[in-house]
C-alpha cells in the first residue's frame, strides 16, 4: 500500500510539473516568438500608449466615427456574452421597455436616425443585432458604407476619403473561403483620425 501511494504521489508531481509548468511555458515561449503581436493581445499602440485591441470592440458614439455592432455587455471585455434571446423572441424584435433593452426595431430606428435615412430604409443585420460575445471588433462592409456619408459630413471631408479608410481597414475571408470580408472598427477610426 505504501509503495503504491508513493508511486501515485511521484506520478502526480511529475505530471504537475510537465503539464502545469513546462508545457504552458513552452506554449507561451513559442507564441511569443512566432506570434508576438497576437501573444500580447493584438494591441494597437500610438506614442507608447495602448489605444485598444484589434480583437475587442470599443464603444464609439460620436458622429465623426464608425460605430460598432450593438453589445449586450456594453463593450465590457471582462463580461463577454450575448443576449441569449432566440430569433423568435418578442424581446429581441420589440425590445423590453422595463429593462431598457433595445430590440431590433429600436436599433434600426436609431441607425436610420443617426445616418439620416428614410424611416423604412433597410439596414444591415449587423447594425441591429448583437454578436455572441458582445465584443465583435468588426462590422460588415455594408454597415461601414451606410455610415460613411454621416462621417464625411461630420468631418467636412469628401465621401471618397472615408471610403478609402473603409477599404484600408477591410480584411478578406479567412483562408480565402471562410466568413465574409469585414471592416475593423478601431482600425478604421484610427485611419480617420490619422488622415483627416
């Protein structure tokens, strides 16, 4: 019995060192060498100050900037999550006045008002739906193009200058086939500030 117990203790110690210390250190080291930006959170810095991450959405409300997708977590990176409402939920479509939760209808009305659109103008789905994490850093090209005239007016620049920022902040499909091309909101907003 003692021999079996000591063998078990030694195995537990060896496995703890291997899987709890050495393996994480190797993975961390390989990540730092091969993917230094990603290993540090894909941070965007300017003049030594961190402005944000390419991977986490931030709230932008000014008419001078692109607005991200709505967030169920108020863009709180420590509290990632979606609404968990089904597509057939009345609250998802109509909102919940008691809690202040805006539904698709209210969000569409808000997007139309912010961008001077007709009351029944169609809006892209990502403008009125929350992502699963609440922190999606990208928007569709259609949603970016919908916002471009508002930004051009607010900055008193030509629409083509804003569209150039959209183009430069657009990433293609992953491996050329997965997903859709999208616009990184933080990158596009930084381009706006750098060029206008």
